[in-house]
C-alpha cells in the first residue's frame, strides 16, 4: 500500500482559490467514500478539515471544500487567507481495514 | 470534548522498545464511538498510521508494512483511562513525532489529535 500522491506545493494570492489533488487507486480513494483532509501548521498537530470526501466538521470555514472523481480526491480552499498557509494531507480508508495518508502539500499564500 | 495527551521518554536507544502513553480526558477508552489511534511523522516527512485499539480491546495494525506490524503493540488500561504504544527493536528510522488520535467509527477520519511527542532513537 503506497502513500497517496499529492503535489509537493501549491500557492495562491489572498482571495484566490487553490486546489490540491490526492491520487490513489481503486483500493483506496476510488473504492470508498472515506477520504479526509488535514491541515498542519509548523510544529502543530494536524487538524481535521474534511471527512467523508466533502463534509466539514463543525467550526471549519466553508471556504474549505472537498470532492472526488475516480481515484483522485481534491481539496479546494477558496478566498485564500494568510492563516491558510500550512501543510495539507489527505487520508483514505484502504482495503482491508487499512488507512493511508498522502505525501503532503505545502500551501503558500503569496 | 475528548482531549488527548501523549507522554513518554524522548530518547530511546537502538534495538530497545519505545513506549508511549496517551492519556484520555473528557471521554473513555471503553467508548464504542472511537478507535484509539497512533500516528507518527518523521522529521520533515509525512504522516504514517501505526494502528488502533477499539473499545473491545481488539487491535488493527497496517497490513502493508510487515516490518512495522511485527513490532507494534497497542494496549489500553481502562482503570487509568489511557492507551499505550509499544514499538520494539527500534532503529533511527523510528525517530518521529508520535501522535495519539481518535478515529470516529462511522466516518473513519482522525478527528481529535494530541499535541504529539518527539521520540529520537539514538545511542
């Protein structure tokens, strides 16, 4: 089971949108609706931003949205703000009873 | 609201056993709502799921990393309301920040995280 593939970096200006991809296989991302996304600021623990592909936990701004098509999931951050600058990781349930993370994407707000 | 706090030695010698504990407050390790989980992150690298224990005491470890699965044990102590990680025969590759976390049984996401504890494997 390999790590899910994410681009190493992404960037955007304040107010713009940035989309991060997370590519797996039919045994993980493509096979289940259990993709989640995490935001991690330097030196801090990750924070859940999206679960079950597109659902937001209470308290997460609606600027964060998730989707999935085939074996690729995506996280979009709209209306970029300075505090959105962080590392982002996807995660997926993987057959059978495994969990795999993505390689991580550093988002820079220009 | 559940809160988690990792504790344990920050330095472990090669070939020895790494032992960490996650203290749970605001919830119970006997709760059927969560899988009680360990995740690690080597310096400058990504996250890796190590395994979890659930309310019955059953455990689940990654089947795709035989070298890790054969060395990991997760146990819980219901009287002290904590769960623990033991990783045997450690090497420098096991140097990482170790996080405990809850995973919701229904949505299979890592909902609540501890602050993490850095463990260095070195002689």
